[in-house]
């Protein structure tokens, strides 16, 4: 294995290929990274490496690494995190395991750039590993705002640990530059998750239902609600308000995805399981994988606090009900109805969304052509030694 890896490195250097190691830690980033990974693998000047960690390697989260391999990707490194607890001490131990394993993986793979997406705690550990091993970081999604989650601080920390910034909109670009990042290192690429909508073949209704394991209803709601990690109760009161609002909706099929591995996530999932018990209209899933966007496209509304309701839903003309604090401050288009985390406002917002009472479906996160821009930014980036030399930019962002 090591001899083959060494031979691969030698051949890539002779061919002048830049090794891009893409890291994915769960459903939150894999769908967004799928087309960038495919295009990196196909690009003449780039070579794809894949590091898998987080919930992808956890049995209780569906062991989704199998889906990655089924999509045709070879996994070059697996970094287990032992996500058996979601309390602060448990997540700190998991982060430490990620940091240690990622350092070992990067030392073995010797990538020219590590590409990361988003703002999760394990992503920060991956960026720390890159810093310690002298690997430049290309970060997708810097400059966004989510006032209700610890992701906010993690995202900005990732910006300062990164060397190439692939942001999803102009406002994000200006924020990254105001943080001292050089404008020539900041590229507005859009949300790469939208590429799945423009490039993947449409899924037929019967194929979608087969993947879901049950037929679609006459009315359908896609529900995703994650912990609100800046609140003392991690957003449990917000979740209870949502479930209270959903109780009388027996005429709609509720497609609920379990919460992610944030602090409080296990308790949220237990609450979802209790809610689903005895309700024939509720379908509870670990991760929907390739079925997520096709389901999103046919639902009457997406409800909860997932970023997909803001970033992807407008492009398939599905209204969004964004509840509570988790996505507060994040850029949103006119199809997003924001509401307080109380049963009555949630019920009213869902009724408006299902009636199509929104201002339009303009998507501020791009046009579904992000992957090509990401590949071009990776190809045109300065050499590794120059990338690693960061200067603090004291000027004003262009067009500020």
C-alpha cells in the first residue's frame, strides 16, 4: 500500500498534477462536495484524494461511507472519531481523535491542498491538522453568518486557518476580506450543492419512493431540526414547539431526518423517535443521501432549521419555514419564511408555505455552476509554498 502510494505521488509530480485532498465528515457536506470531487478527479491538472471521517464511519448514523464508495469514489483515508457521546467532553475527545488521525493521514497522503467545507467542529480539527503538517487549506463557505450556533465561531476560525476562500455569495466575500484575507485569495463560487440540481438526472417518482421505502403523500413536508448550540437547552424548547405544531398535521406525510452529531443531537433524535411512534404519517430517516434533493423538490415545504432550506430549496421552488435562532443572520431569499420557535407562529408559517404564499424563488446562492469555478480556483492557485505565506489585508473590500 505505501509503495503504491509513493509511486502514485511520484507519477503525479512528474505529470504536474496538484493533489487535492477533499475531506467529508457527514451528510451535511458530502452532497455539496459530490460534483466538486468528480470534477477534481476529471481535471487534467488535479488529482483527487478523499479523507472520510465523522458520522460517515458511525454505525448509528447509517455508516454512510458505503454510499460514498457506491458512488464510485475511492477512500484514501478513514479517520474514526468514536462519536459515542454528544456532551462537550465527549465531543472534545472525538475532536482530539480526529486531529490525531488527520495528522497521520495528511502525513501519509502528502496533499498539496486540503479542501474543507462548512463549519462543523470536526472540520476545525481537520484544519488544525493541516496547519500542523504544513498543508494549505481551501475552505468552502466562509463569511456566512449563523448567530444561533457555535458554527459561527468555528466558521470564522476556519477562515483564518485557510489559504484559499471559496465563498458562496458576495456578502460573504466582503466579510472574509474584512477579516484580513487578501482579495486575490477570495473566489465567489456559489453553493456547490446546487450543482446536483443542474447536473444530476432527475429521479422518477417511483424510484424516489423505492428509496424512501414508502409512497409519497398527497401533501408532504420535509422536516430537519438540529440542535441550537448557543442556547442553554441546545434548542430543545424550540424542537418541542415544532413537534407541537406538527401534531395536528395528520393529513400530511412528514419526512423527518434525524439531527446531526452536535451537542444535544442524541436527545433530539430520541424526541423524534417518540414523536414518530404510533403516527403512520411520519417517516423517520438517518440520512436520505441521493433521495434528499429529489424529495425536497416534490415537498410542499421544508420545515426546520437546516441550511438546505435557505441554500437549495429555492432552486427547486420549494418554500421554506426557517424556525428559531440557528440560521439567524444567514442570507435568505424571498421563499424563506422566518418564524419564532413557538407553536402558533410555526403553524401559521407552515400554512403560508404550503399555500405558496412567498415572494418568489430567487436563489442568492448561485446558479448550479459552482464546481467548475472551484476547480478553476484550485488550478490557478499559487504554488504550495506561496499559498502558505499569508499576509493580513488592511484595505477595504472591493465594491464595499
